[in-house]
C-alpha cells in the first residue's frame, strides 16, 4: 500500500431501522456540513413540486421518472449516493399508515438528525472560538486589540 493521508471528514454512519427496530440498511453522511441546510431546503422544494405532479395521476413511466428525480434530490441532499439505501426498502412515494409519503418520513427524520448534530457541533465550535478570542476586544473603529 502506498502513502496514505487519513483525515477526519466529519462523516458518520447511521442505521436505518423500521418502527419495530429491525435494521433495514445503513448510510454515511456528514451531518455538520454547512451546506446541508441549503441542500435540505432545495430538496424540500423539489419534493413539494413532485408531490403536485402526483396529483395529476401520472402514468407508470412518469411515476418512474418522478421516483428517479426524487432519488437524485435525496442524493443531492446528502451529497452522497444514499437514495439506494432508502428506496431499496420501498418507493419514495409509498403512502404510509399516517398518510405521509415514505420520502417525507425520510426527510423529516433527516431534519431531526441535522438539527441535533449541527447544534451540538456548532456550539462546540463557538466555545472553541470564544476560548481563543476571549483575550481580544474590539476597540474604536473595530480595531481588535489584546485586553490587558
């Protein structure tokens, strides 16, 4: 094996389990990625647009195309090819007992992970920044000088 550079990319492995706790699969992504909120908002908008398309009773071919686009949108959200992990379980637009689509359930679950992980990680970053900047104070005109 050649030279190796090992880095911490912030990625984490998540298990996908059903409500009975049975393992359905796993996927890896970086929940603290700063761009994930922007990608989440776009994915949500994509989902809402596709949901409207479903109201027109699409043909089988149109439904396959909508499924494919939703999978692309989920991959975009995670910035990784994870849609196969979710949608090998069932179609993104399978209606669940609660009346929501399967993909909606996935998006809501991911929102919780993003909020939890980003809040924890962002608070840790802020504490570290505060620790190193506490000895400095902004003076007149925004000039930053050490506090005596």
